[in-house]
């Protein structure tokens, strides 16, 4: 018998050794709000087939846990893959981007065509429903990597990446004779993934996912044409670079061609920023450039690079921070826990902010406030501002695109820009690199170097950061006139050695160890690229250090 501390029930239980997590949950009658999808054992994520032989600390999770949603979505991707192969045997499924509350996928036919008819989509959907109803087990087996190559489906696009990874064993998942490597666990059987749909979307399909807030319901499809165009543009850039997946990037680095990839990627960034500056110049009524984006998007560096391009166009950019327009501390709104909610748009003195912007628009002089964060109050120190012909105010902040923030300002006087590492390189045809992981790794490296925060600290704060983004940033992104993808296909190869060293400091006895371990696993697939050649004006320098800009 072994003793197990089950955190979900707050007590220790004794069970026969060798039992799986699934069997243990059934023995103790554990019920979560939704179906149990996996467990965290001694701060390591594992699936329900894990057998226990020694005393353990166990936390079970369902789909409401971030890891639960990953397991569910990963299983659903495999279900879609198998259904496509069953209905269209010669076609290849490519999971491309996260958009419109789902996953955009393309089904590449043998002739290279990605068009798919509604009749074909109906057949694939029917096959998915058939497999769901059958409750077939998702089989998995740890196989010697040298032998796994012979089993894994070629169309999954995984063999080249695995061949050079160096792991002795690879976990291979199989359903209806189709085998893939998915870099993480799955649910026990197909019947568990029963909330989904596929619909036509551009040339491909949109795999609809459950709502995070209510996983019994599908997320609403929100058309995001601007964001989708950014994804397609980035895909075009990757083809120009000859880097369509991580195996391609690793090959370039191994062949000594990594710096050329870096240089072209940076040149494409500069060309896009210059094009945005040209668009602003072409709209003579624009007086306010509003820049918004989630944490670790590179807003500061982007703003500085855009300012340079605006000056090339004969304009004079002036920075204005919304932070200086906070209401006094006692007037700050509070969240559901009674804590100050500094992320809420109401934390800004919207009325006063609009009054000053209107005065500037009318050619009047204002005194710009300075917010004292120690005292929590607004002060004035004689900082005067009056806009001249050719001046443009660059306003960067969480709420820059929120209509409420600039409600008095005519739309023609504003130019909105949304920036984020919207798309990055995919690991293979089945597995994409999540933009949130990209941003989290950026933030960890920067916070460790400039703020003294450990990886544990940054990981612990991340859920709160994400909640604020979901509430205040993402709903307003389509208000932007243009979107800019700050991702660089090579960046994790450069950030890898720094990120790995700080992630290895996360103790095994901390709740953040599971996330640190997951990120280390992700980084292990990237070949290291030395950061010496990264240009001093690169957005990555904001996180890597060594920027020629002052922050």
C-alpha cells in the first residue's frame, strides 16, 4: 500500500501500489466539475495511465485547468487528423494558426490544392462524430526513437525534428492505425472530446474549441480578417526564408545559415514598420498613433522603431504615456477580490485624458501630468506640450485601442496599431508554437535580467497577466487599422540558453515546476543560435538585452 496526498480533497489516502491515476480517482470517488483529464504528480504533469508505486502528491485536473485545455485540444487535433486521413487518405492536414477562437487548418491535397468542399468537410465531421461515439482508446507507447521513425505517419511532418532531437525514446500515439508524436499526453478515449465542430474558413477549415469559461459550449466564432491576413503574410515570409517548420530552422542553423535567416527576418520587420509609417503619413488628419498589445509583445521597441520611420517621413513623433493619467489611488476601481484593478480602463481618468487630447487637437498648450506611483497621486511639474504641424502623438498602452479611452477624439485623427507575436514557427504539421509560450519565454528572460524576478515568479504571475489581457486587450484588437506581428522565427533559438538556465532554477517542490518542465521540453527541440548577430534595434533586444534604444 502507498500513501497519496490528494490535494483536490485535502487529505491523504492509502491505496494498493501499482494503481493508475484513473483507478485511484475511481477508488476514492473523486469528481471534479468536469471530466478528469489528467494529473500533476509531484509537480509533474502526467496522464491518467500513470501508475503509482511510491508516496506522491497528486492534483487531478479537468478542462478548466490550463493543462487540461492543452490535453483536450491536443486530443482533438489528433481526432481531426485521423478523421481527415480516413476520409481523404491522400490529403495532408496542416494545423496552422489560432484565430477566431479556434484553430485554422488547411487540408493539402495530393496536387497541392488546399481548397476543400463543404461536402468533404461534412464527411470529415461525420467521421469525427463516429469516432467520438465509439469511445476508442488513444493508445500510447514509448518506443525507441530509431524505431519510432518507421511507425509515425509521414504526413505528420515530425520525423526530421525527432531524428535530430537526441531523445532515446519517443512517445507515439495511435488511433485506427495512424501514429503520431504529439509532445504531451492525451485523454484516455475519443468519447471525452465531444465539444467541437469544423466549419469552412477561408481556403481551409476552422476547428472550433470549447469555451474556457464553460467547456460544455463552443466558443463563439469571431471573424478576425485583419489578424488572418497577418498570419497569411507571415506564412509568406517563412516561405521566403525557407523556414516553414522547426526542422527547417534547425537545418539552417546546423548548416551555418542561421545568421542569414536572422538578417532576412529582421529586414522583413523593418520593411513592414516602414510601410506602417507610410500609411500614417498618407493620412494627413492623423494626430494620435495608438499602440496596444499584450505583455511582452515588444511595444516599447516597436514604438521607437516606428518613431524613426515617422521621422524619415518628415513627421515629429511625441510620446505620451497613459500611465500618467491614472486616477488617484483612492479612486482606483477594485476587482472581484476587493484589490485595486490597475488594468481596468476606469483606472485612467478618461474624462481628463480626453480633455487634454482635445486641447492638443485644437492647437492649445497643455501641462502634461506626472503620476507618482509611490504616493498614488497625480502631480504637475511644468511639463508643457503643444502640437505643431507635422507632430504626431504616439500613445502606447493596454487600452490604447479601447474606444472608451478616446471617446471625444474623431476617428480620423486616430491611427490604431495592434502588435503581438501573433504567429511563429510551427513545430510540425500537427503542433503549433503557442504565442502565449513565446511571450512567456520573452518575459522570463527580460524579468530575470532587468527586474530580478526568477522564472518561478514570472510563471506564478502569468495567469493574472493573461486574465487582464483576455478582459481588456483582445476584445479590442480588431479596432486597429493595422496589425504587426512581432514574432521572429529564430527568436527562441537565441533565447533558448538564457531561458533554459533560469528555468532550471525552478525547484521540484514548487507548483511552478510543472510549467517550467513543459517549457524546457519545448525549448529542447530548438537548436541554439548565438545572439551576437541580433541587430541592436531588434525587438528581441528588448528581452535579450543589448538594445541601442534607451528604455
